C-alpha cells in the first residue's frame, strides 16, 4: 500500500479507469470500498504515528492483510480503547485534574470505564 493517501487514490483511480464497461456493479462497489478503506487506513496511520500508537495499529493492519476479520475487529477495538484512554488522559491533564489524584492511571481507567458504560447504556436505549 502506498505511504500517502494521494498515492493510494492514484493507484485505485487507475484501476477504476481500467475497469471494462462490462464490469458488474458489485466489482465497481468493491473497488470503491477499497478506495475508501485504504484512504481511511492511511489517515489512521498518521494519527497513530502522531499519538505514538503504532504498536496498537499494526496488529489490526496485519490481520486485515491476512483477511482475518475477527482478529482485525479485535485489534481495532484495542486501538479504539487506546485512543479513548489517550483522549481522556489529555483532557484530565489539560484541566489539571491529575494533580489532585492519588493514582492517575487508575483515575484515567475509572473515567474510561464510566464513559464506556455510559455509551453502552445510551446505545442500549
């Protein structure tokens, strides 16, 4: 996969242009899905690199490359947890909340569990 979204898009657009007129709608839909997925994966790579979460993203990319959807979903769920934890920690640090807490990692974990439980309860209703 090319290192940039532009490179990926050029590659896929070339494949779209090469599709024969007799191509089935399913084939066209699959190549457009690959375009969107690849572009978003490049964006996710940049975000993970910026937040130092490459180690969390790589298992998902490897599983996706092998076509293992269950492993991909599991690895992406772990990455989602890491992103949420980083975000919560940044917010707590931004407002100075971690200065008043005895155990900052435990506090962040507790807040994460509360936010996750709230999301689950809201989705259940």
